[in-house]
């Protein structure tokens, strides 16, 4: 299998609007954790290879996004009563502007999931951020407010975390989890609703039910057809992104999903959270393809998974929540190796940049691995020494790392 970034043309951003070296969304320019750039550092620390380091107004799990000379990061303060978007100057880390939204109502979340856990998305001209119950908001890159939309209250004991994605003139969001949960597409220019899908399996019957999806959608072209892939409770769905209409779905996921689907021409891999199953589906077909297109399923004692994996040369590499890395062969589902990395757990997603794998744990340690399906080869271990649940962002030889205290630019 050739590398997934050559197989899958992800259509979440207009090519004319976003530079190829940017990192405009949570999982990068292709939505799959890949960077096409080179020159990224192999080793760093809190004092070495740091171009700049900026204190943040509050802790958070969202990942920064980068477009041109702008770096955007969502961040809450005042115990979630202010939910904000910061814009920093790429070269210096200087804060160019900050837009805050006030939300004083009671809004449950977990202590490990601070408010503003949803990452922003940008096309280089506007930037869109979802603040959960405080609504979705769009700004120009100079900080001018363009529109705001109230999508309702989102109440779950663990909070929210899915990030919006862009597709042509649409902003698509997996909104939830909790008592109010749905998938919607808004007009990027106005915020008007274009389509909405309600999936009954998404919705909880009570605030503390262990059910919901924190998964960010993936848009990719497989077999010449652009599809929106959604990991939702119990099923992986493939929809038409312009209309939200069903194309196919496959059952087998658990009631909780966090990771983004991984897409190649000959397989789509989806994984549950909270010890639920992982599965792979052959693209194609119509309707329920469980019996005809499901390639394999891991449903016996799978690990807890929060961060997404990355697909390289037919193998999935992922750091599971307990801090154990796995390599899985996509064609067969065989687990080829397992290796503990460090001593801490991880919620962060694996990224592929400059021919290497990068992933961090909650202790602020980033592991750099060789993508090798025969053994786990650790090339470097880099410590920032601060709590870190966000994923890394890669752009033009620089790595942007968000901890609970700072935003770092490493080069």
C-alpha cells in the first residue's frame, strides 16, 4: 500500500486558500496527521530548540492550527466562563488578537477535559471555532467577527472535544456528545445551516451515560468519490459531505468513540474508546456493508483509545491511552508489536512528518519513532515537563506544542 497521503486526496480545504505547508486543522492539511514538510527537529527540551514560548490564559486539550504567519489556539479562562480564541504571530509568538465569548451557565465537563477542547480550523482567510454550549464562531484572520451561531446546549459529564472541519464552503461538525447530539454542516460565509443529521445512537438518555462521540470527521476521496467518514456510537458512517445523505455504514464500534477514522483507498480503520472494538472496512457498497465489506474487527479486550493513529505504508501506528504503542497491519488486523513508551498515559494523536512518527504523553514527553512494522524503534525522547494532552502541529520545519501552561514553537 502506498503512503496514505498519496492515496487519499482530502478535500477539507480549498487549495488556493491554504498554503501546502500550513497545518490548518486539528490533523493537518489532509486531516490524517501527515505533514509534507521536512526539516523538523528530532530533539528538543524546554530550553533547547525553542524559538518562542508563550504563557496561555488557561489549560486545555485543543491543538493549535497554523496558516501563513498566524497561529490560532482555543483557550478558556475564568473556569470556563470566558471561552476564547487567540491569534499569535508565527515568528515571535506575540498575541495579535484574542476573541472571548462569555458563558456563565452551568456546563459540566471532566477535570481532565477543560473547556475549549475543540481545535479551530482555518482556510487562511477565516478561522472557525466551536465552544460547545457557547456556540460556533467565525472570525477573519485579523480578528473581525464574521458570524456566530448558537447550536444549543451540549451537556455530558466528560465535556466535548470534536473539532470542525472545512469542505468547500461548508463547516462540518460532529456536535455532541450528550443529551443533544447531531451532525451538521453550516455555510462557512454566513453560519446558516445547510444540512443536519440526527443519529439516534448518538444521543444519551441521561447526563452520565457512557455514550457519545468526540471524534472529528474525516473527509477523503476513495475510488473517485468524496466521502465524509464519521465514527459514531455503534457504527462507522460514510456520508455525502455536500448533503449529509447516507452512502454506507458498518456496525461494530462501541458506544464511545474518540479517534478520527483513518482512510486509504482499500481500507477505512475506525476505533472505539473505553475498551471498545477497532475495525477495518473495505470502501464501497451501499447501505449496511457490515456483512460484505468489514475486513476485520478487534472486539476482545482492546485498549482504551483517545488519540488517533496514523497510517503509513499499510500499517497503523497508535499510542493508546495507557501509554502503549501498537503497530497494526491494515490488511489483516494483526498486531505486529506493542511497546510501552515512558511512564505516563496519552490522549495525543500520532503524526507523521519528515519520515518520522511523533507522539506525546500527558507528562509532556514527545517520542519520535521510526515507522517500522517489525519493531518499535525510538529515535528520541523529548521532555517539556508540563502536562500535555493536545496533539502536535507541524508547519515549515516548526513544531507547535500546546501544554497546560504554554504554547511552544520548536525548530
